C-alpha cells in the first residue's frame, strides 16, 4: 500500500475544487495524457472519468469511478488500469490551520497488479504518488475557477 502526504498551502475548499473538476486530472495525475470524458455528475458516487494514459507513444484508454465522495474531505476512486487491473485511490483532505494536509492512499485491488504487489511495486507507487501530490499542490495553488468552467483540459503530460 502506497500512502503519502503533503501539506498544501491553501484551504481544503480550494484543493477540493481541483478534485471536483474531472477535466483538471490531466494537469496533476501522473501519466494522464488527455481527459476523454467526465460524467456530468462528477464527483458524485458512481460518476465516471475516462482518460488516455501512457508514456510517449505508448498509451491506452482507461477509466475510474467514484466510490466514496465526502465533499471537501474525502474522495475515493476505483481506477481501471489495463492490463494491470484495478486500484483503489483515496484522497483525504485535512484542514491544517489555513492549509490542507492531503493524504493519498493507493493500492491494487484486482488483476496482475494485486498479485504482484510487493516492495518493487510499492517503490514505484511511492515515487509516482509523491509527484502526483506535488502536481496537485501546484494545480490547487494556481487554480482559477473562471478558467475551469466547461473546457476539457489536455495540457501537460505529468
């Protein structure tokens, strides 16, 4: 299980706005190249996000579904990452004075990723999640709600 945390120097409400905008995921989720579709109900339980993930020319389409949503506090997703299987990704936002302590907890659920879980895969997840939390912090600090209305972001391969 890869669990990481990062202090983000803005309030939880501002970090939540990034999480609640499915079109922003290409800006901060490592490996996401392009957001293909976000259900209108995002981030309500059962809402889906489809995206293209990969490195360079090697890419494929994947999706995730919201399993738990507690606005401004907690978001849990089940991500399908073929051919590796599925993973649970939990993000908890804890008020820390005027800032946010973001805790990211990710682990494989089903498929080859779950069967091969061990120190090498844990290290890779820790490295990926450290970068992902850093990207989330940067995105939250730069968040412009006016720019987020309606457009699907495709910027940046993280």
